[in-house]
């Protein structure tokens, strides 16, 4: 079996969950990884202290897209407070693959973007 | 290593050199001079190094030159009245002579040693630029510049209230000379462009572009970082005013590099960095400057690296830069044909005419991000670059987020290209 490009990683890359524009979002952020040109816009609908809806758009490598797909599944319905306190280790556990230092930024782009969206809600996208 | 690795003057019967057969370079023999090309990756794969545009590998003669300095005559230059100090100075200045000969500079005092092409361009922007660029003055650049020949000029015009204009490129990555002609009517003070594109490999018509700039009254700076390892460079034939390059892309050590500029320009320019070495007399409230090039070499330089650069220049002179160019052009043609034949769905960028292109191949495998391409190739032992290669505006112009890039040097063989072609097949299988 492939150590990095496992079937479920490739499956999330080909058909990412929660990919698309969220019409009723009230928090969003566009995160970018200037080193590789990856861009992700994370949109959230926050209601009653919980993440009621989530969607993401953008382009990137298999690792960053799979990570966004898995992360968005994970935070749906989660308390905002909990999502804000998710760590890099949580995301790496979710991915379940060995990430080399050079690819760490790819794996963590969605987490950083989601947390930016939560702390800077209502600000326009594209700040880097 | 059985192959002789000492350098010899170009004139000495080159056909006696096993690296040259029937006047052509034999890369399979040249490879023997590069110890790293005989190593294996941690997965046990032989290293297929296709990232020379990022940084080249070093032949044994360069490694030895640095080692010998460090282990037998390490001392500061231009200071010690003792044997090894004098030897260090002589070797450092001999390296300057080699570099001057390598680009056919008329006078080795016109060679300023710097850390890399970036520092050379910053030196000109800071020293010449702040004295000569004023409110409303124009500097003409191109859309294909590496950030190193873009950002220093952005800082300069912000500070001096000048303006930047850009020569656009065609879709296949060639400079629009017709637009350049029009931009020259703005009477720019300086035109700065790359000799060879680090991303597309385009070889620009530098002599013609320099003549046009001079006719319009502009000075010319050429970023030669990607040219010196790949094409014969003669600064007198080009006629430019400033020529900047790094050592580590032309088989030399990191931390080595040079700025060539015409003597009268260097003499009129104020110092860049200030401190020891660059002075003649220092009083508490004023100083006078050393002569060129030392006026621009403040502080202890990277002596070992520049001595290594001198060895790299001699090594390339012995191979013959005309032969190096022929080898790379032939290999580029081979690669472009093989890639298109085996992978017709591969997206290739840059001019398809190998006659105006150096050994650089940017590409994308459809539906696969270049990072993933590079990662899968890495597992086969193949090193390519993935990203924007420090040319974000060029990628924006071509509407690309990123590309993968394979690039060649004197030691690159058809077997390396074959490995790349097979590796791309592996990428496609995994992501199919």
C-alpha cells in the first residue's frame, strides 16, 4: 500500500466532501500557501455557538484538498470553541499518513484557514 | 573515481579529454566528476537530479578547491603578512581572474564578488539606483523576471518615486519585442531583463535588446543567473552595462557570485555595504573608499566559496560553453519529443523551439497538483521543483497556480530524461 497516497486520501482528493459555495455563510476566510500557490476559501455558518454549515472552495494538492475534506466533515456540528482549539496533531491524526516537513503546510492550510474564519468572521476573504 | 578531474586550459587538445568525443560533450563521462550523482536516496533509488535550475551539483574539482583552502591555507584576504594569508589572497584574486575570463570581461577589476545574483542586483539598485533614479524616471523590466530582478526595483521606485514598465510575453513565453520598442520611447533610465528565463528556459536576444536600449539612452542590467551555466556569455559582445550571476547554479558553491559592471560605472557608484576592506582611509568623521572592486566588498567575503567559483569557471571553460550549450539543446529536443510522444496529455509551457530555449521544462500533469507530481517522482529518486519558481507574476500571466519543472546541466543524460518520462507515467497511474 502507498504510504502517502492511500486510497481514502485519493478518494477525498477526487471527490472532496463539503466542496462548494455556502450561500448563507456568516464567516469566511481565504487562506493561501504562497510557496505552492494553494488557495482555500473556507466558509462557515455559525449559529448558537455551533458550526451549523461548512463549505470550501479552491485548488491545491491532494494533501491539502483531502485535509480540507476530512476537516470540514469533522467540524460540522462541532462547538465553535472546540473547533477553535483543534491542533495540528488533530489534523495529522485525521489524515493518518506520514507527512514530511515539506508538506506540512499543505496538510495544515485548511485548519489555519478555518480558524482564521472563526476569529475574523465577517472580514472579506483574501487576507494573507 | 577513475576519471581525471583536474581542469586544463581550453586550448590543450580537447579531444584527449574523455569527456569530449568528436567535439561533443559526453554527459555519461562528465557525470563521473560529480560524486553526488553516484549516491542513492533513502529508498535505495539512484539519484536522478533534475533541479539544476534551482541549484547545480558540484564537480570534485570544486569540492577540492574549497576543501584545500579550508584545510591547508585558510586565512583572511588582503591582510595577513604571512604565507597562508598571502596564498589566500592570491587564490581569491585568481578566482576573480577566472570569473572574468569566463564571461570575457575586459578587466577582472570589473568583477565584484557577491553572495548571489540577488545580492548583485540589490547592489546595483541600492548604489546606482538611488543616485540615478529620481521622480518620474522609468525602469523597464519584463513579465518573466525572477523575483530577484523585480522586487529590488519595486523598492527603488517606491523610495525614489519612479515608475516600472514591463515588456509582456507571448503565450509561449517569448518577449514581445514590438512592445519593447514602444516602451523605449518613454526614455527609461534603465532596462533590466533576464538572459535566460528560470521558469520557461527562453533565451532572450540580449545583444539586440541591449543595443536597442542604448540607442534610446538607457543603461542595461542583465540577470545572468540562468545563462552562465548553459550558454556562452561574452559581456563585451552583449555590450551590457551590468551583468549579475550566482555561483551555485554554475557548479560553484552556494554563497558565491559576481556582479560585472563597466569600470566607469563602478567608479562613479557610491558604496553598497560599508565597513572593513572597502575603505582606503578611515577618520572618525569621514572615510575614503578603496578602489574597485574592493570598494564593494565590505567585510570578510566568503573566500572559500569564491575560490570554488573560480574552480567552477575553469571547469566549464575546459568543457567549453559552446559544447555545453549543444549538449543541452540536443537533450532538450530529446526530452520534448519523448514527453509529448509518451504523454500527449501533458501540459508543457515555454517556447517549443529548442534553438531559443535552455534546458528547462515546466509542465503539469492534468488533474494532479505539481506538489503531488514532485512527491511521487521523489519516491522514484527523481528530484524536480514544484511551485512558482520565484516567478509569481509570470505564473499569473500564464494563469497557472504552479508548475513542476525539470531542468538540466552538463551532467544530465538521456537516462535521466527516460527516468522522468517513466516517473510521470507512475504519477498518472496513481492518480488515474
